[in-house]
């Protein structure tokens, strides 16, 4: 309860001076993380949070479910259609290449021959989330089409990676630290993805149709519609769990199925679910501050720093630049898309779930994935969260397009 009071007080204090802090690139995630570090450091910290219990793991999954649902429906109108070729390059070409690059880098730095574990490292650390540089999406110095493409890419890639994460985690759990398989977790992971898709479709599509028809018939009110939308990711998550599937994947699928119907609902219908998702994620950023203090206690593997640095630079930049060859984009646009690969909430949640999953079978691997997650997100807060202002200014000067016009061949 102390953690709840302190984290919300921190958020309230940030809200009072957010306009001034943003001048120094101090976003809400940066402020919440800093507060988490300060209040949880030392032998007798003011706040302690346990994330290894089953209840804590369930809470983390629910947060991810709400965020994935929101991401699936938050694509700006017309962006996907107008820039489908560019988005296909980013999500269907660059993203698999990024995972492959992460696996190769992990294999070089952690040459144990345990490829399931190395693949898990890659998936946990490559999920892109704009939260550390969220203000960049509002920056008028960037063209609107580019901000829209970034919003869609970051919104969809963590959902696309969700079943991949589940599969690699199952493989890492199956082989443990002995290198020999135990049980059938891979088969269970495939079943979990299947039933998650079923649950998502059963909730998202009918839920959207019913809300749209009720609104058009005048049977409901805007406030009730907002509550109904908030109920959908939670219902999809719960149904996914009841069917022995993945709850957060079910929520993402529900969001994809619901997205089309959302356009026919009243203005600001998505505000509540988006605000709840933002509030839950900021609370988790505070908890991340405690993870930072824990990561530097006990045995710390120095290779983690090298892996995180490479993951944020080479592993992201080269695949995106390769995928954008022949796209018609100008050099400034390609470089900005390649550089903007912040790591945030998806990496934190996947890292926590991987830690809890691996801890019973391989404590050392669990510690390692926790350190990799923490270092990657922490470095991203610095590289992306504290530099988005100068990056936007440099882009505007280099591109010479302060009006934000759409270049030829961008989509």
C-alpha cells in the first residue's frame, strides 16, 4: 500500500509541473523511474515491491493486456492504408531481421550453445515502445506521416512479438540449465497461442458489433461506451486464461478485431481505456525503478551492458536500414526511423514474465534476463528519452521540411 501511495504521489507531482519538465526531456516514465530508484535504494528502502508472486505476475499480465489492446486499436485513421508498404517493410522484414540480429549478438556475447535462451534474450529486448520518447510523437518538427508510421509500428510490433515470446520462453523453460528437454512446454505454448486467438476473436468482434449497434440505435451513452470498451481487454484476458491460453495475446487479438468497429463509435470513446493503460504503465515504471536498484546488487554480468548497447543501436538500426532500401524515403527519414527504437513497457513486462518463468528451472538465466531487460530499458531512457528534443531539431534542419510535408513514395 505504501508503494501505491508513493507512486501515485510521484505521478501527481509530475503532473503539476509536466509542462516545465518536458523542456528538459523529463517525461513521465523518466520521472517515475527516477522516483522508484530513489525510494527503493539502500538496505532499508522506504518502498519495496515483490514481483515474484503469482498475483504480481497476473497483475503484470493484465497491464500488458490493456496496453496491447490499446496498441491494436490506436493506429491513426488512414495511416495503415496510406503507408502499408512502408509498414510491411518495418513489421514483416525489419522486425524478423532485428530478432535474428539480437540472437546473433546474444550468441556471440553468451556462447553457451543454449539458443532457446539467447532467442528469448532477443525477443525481450527488441520490442519497441515509444513511451521513453512519447513527446516526439507530438513534436511538430516531424512530419505527420512519419509520426503516424512510428505510432503504428510501435503499437503493433509488441503484439506481433507476443506469441514469439511465449514460444521462446517455453523453449527456454523446457531445456532449463541442463540442456535436455523436460515436459512438453513447447506444445503447451502452441496451444496457448491458438486458444488466445479464439478468445480474442470471440470477445473483440462481437463486442465491437454490439457497441456500434447500441450506439447507433441510441440505447447507450458515451460514458457507458467508454466503460464497455475498457471491459473488452479484461474480458478477453480472462477468457484466454479460462481456455488455457495466453490472456495478453487474447487481448491483442481482441483489439485487432475491435479496431474497425471503433471508428463508428463516438468521439473520445477510446479515452478511458487509453488513460487506464497509461496510468497502469506509469505505476509499472515506478516499479522498474526498484528493478534498477536490484540489477546492480549481487553478481552483475558486464556483458549485459554491451548487449544492451548493441541492441539499442546496431541490432535495431541495420535491419531497419536494410528493410528500407528502395523504399523511396529520403536519408533523413530512413535514419530517424532506424534510430527511433525505444524500449519500454513491453520489454519490462516480457522481462518480468521471463524472469518468473525461468526462476524455478534456471535461476542464473532468470537473473541474466532480468539484468538484460533492466539495462536495455535504462539505457533507452537515456538514449531516446533524453535526446528526442535535439534529434527532432536536427531532423528538421537536415530534412529542410519544417512544414512536415509527405515525401513522394513514402508509402
